[in-house]
C-alpha cells in the first residue's frame, strides 16, 4: 500500500528553494516519483502533432519530484506528517496519520 496516492495533498519538505514548503495535489505517482499540480514547473519544446490536435511550441508542465521529498499534508495541524497503515476488524487496510491516528 503506497503512502502517497493520486489526489492526496502533499507538502514539499526538501529540494529546490522555489518549491520547498509549498503544498499541492498529487496528479500521478510513477514508481518512486510524484507529479504535483503547479509545482516544479519546467518548459519543454514540443513538436506539433496533428493527429491529437496538439500544437507545437514551448509548453510549461510539471516535472516529477522524488517521493522521499514530499510528505502527506495534514490540514488539521497545517504540517506534513508521516503515514502508517492500520488493519480494521473486517480486514480492510486504511492509512492513518502517525501523530494523531486519524484516518486519511
């Protein structure tokens, strides 16, 4: 079970000083890297693709961030917190914050 999933709110804890401390929503998780909305933006030159209707030019998009550089954001405390898994009585596994034990 992954600690960070698509749709989670995360905070960047280390790395580039432009994005450190900022929060955002995870767009996708690929292996050990995450893509966070509107964070770590880079410019890429793309060729036009008429089959998909994609115009060419300079496109700004999100670059990946290593999963160890982000933490799950807890809105109750306003900080990033560690995540644990808990098994319920019916055998279902849920993610909980380690500090408070509340379900995510």
